[in-house]
C-alpha cells in the first residue's frame, strides 16, 4: 500500500496582485515504509508540498491521500485529529516547547491524545533511549545541542506511532556532520518503527542517504532520469 498518493496537486500564493505558482500539477506516490528525500533548490516548492502532505495547508486543486485517507474530504477539526494521530512532524527550528524537559516534550502528544501517565512515561523513555538521549530526559531544550534537540523532536514525532513522519529541512540549522547523523538516525527510526519518512533538503549530498528521491524544480517534478543524475 502507498503511504502517500498525490494527485495533480497545485498551490498558488497570492502576493497582492501577483500570483506565485508554488506547485504546478504534481502527482506522485510514496510507498509505505519508504525513506524518501524531497529535494530541489530553495523556492522550488518543497515546504509547500510537505505542508500539503501533512494537511497543514490545503491545495487549490488536486488532492492528497495519506494512509488511505483523502485529506480534502476532512473538515478542519477532523483534519487536525487525523494529523495528530497519523502524521509526525520534524521542523528546521526543532520547535520544542522550551519550558518542558526532553521527556515532557516527547510525552506531550501522548498527553494530548489522552494516553495514561504510566504509558506516557514508558513510551517516552523507550523513544529517548532509541534516539540515544536516555541520559538527557530531564534536560530542557536550552540545555541541549542542536543535534540533541532534533533527536528529541524525532522521538516526539514518533510518539503516537504515526504512519508518516514529515521533516522539513531537518538539517538546515545543523553543521554537516551533525546533519548527516540526524539523517542516519531518521533512517534507523524508519526501519525500527516501520514508518514512512519524507524529509526535504536542498543539500544534494543528502540525496544518496534516501531510498527514493523526489526532485522539484519551479513547482514541478523533475523526470526520474534527472533525479538519478542529481543523485
Ligand atoms: P522551498 O521549500 O523549496 O524553498 P517553498 O514551498 O517555500 O519552496 O516556496 C515555493 C514558492 O512559493 C517560492 O516562490 C516562494 O517564494 C513562494 N511562497 C512560499 N510561501 C509563500 C507565501 N506564504 N506567500 C507567498 N509566496 C510564498
Ligand atoms: P550533537 O552531535 O548531539 O549535536 P554536539 O557534539 O554538538 O552534540 O555537542 C556535544 C555536547 O555539548 C552536548 O552533549 C551538549 O550537552 C553540549 N552542547 C553543544 N551545543 C550546545 C548548546 N548550544 N547549548 C548547550 N549545550 C550544548
């Protein structure tokens, strides 16, 4: 089964009277349990596509199917429930809650989902251990390095065992060594938790780390041959 189906997706932004075409008729399918990189130059539409895949934004035309669910058939409340249950997000700026410890950040989605305290603790401990931060559970984000913060964010994204994890430029604020380690960790987590991962990067060096590369240019997909060349 596909984790994601994208059918003829278009999204334009309007800046005053100017129409900015961010995505133009993109169709693709991403297998369940795949580790996929979404690449392309700055401004090519990567964030726009990830936001549409994650139901954080709605397209002008076309639609997205995630884990068998057409997102366009859900109203805003049901879409946000679906997102919370089935999609994990990792961001460039980590987006951890600064007043919560690493453990509390990982537990937070579980708390919102009504998971009991003992089970929250158990799952957060398991996930922090899996990302190599068992000894940092009581630290606040401000006491952690960038790489460590992103590892907490990855643990948090997996807390509810989502079908899909979307990571928008997860290495953009990390040095290249730490960034490569974060991609390697995401790959390990993808295998261990049997989840579909899609991460975006404008760093061509990271293309080779993925099973599949989706290459965007000016809001359109590049032909597979071009993807191969770029990799
Ligand atoms: P990428 O993630 O590859 O850098 P984006 O999806 O952010 O690309 O942007 C694609 C295009 O849409 C760019 O031309 C960008 O300037 C434009 N764009 C993105 N977000 C907005 C917005 N909120 N308002 C207007 N234009 C936008
Ligand atoms: P990582 O590879 O996980 O990013 P680093 O090698 O960058 O870790 O950091 C090594 C240690 O230095 C970390 O254990 C962390 O405690 C500390 N450290 C690094 N950067 C910061 C920072 N900006 N704020 C607080 N501690 C930091």
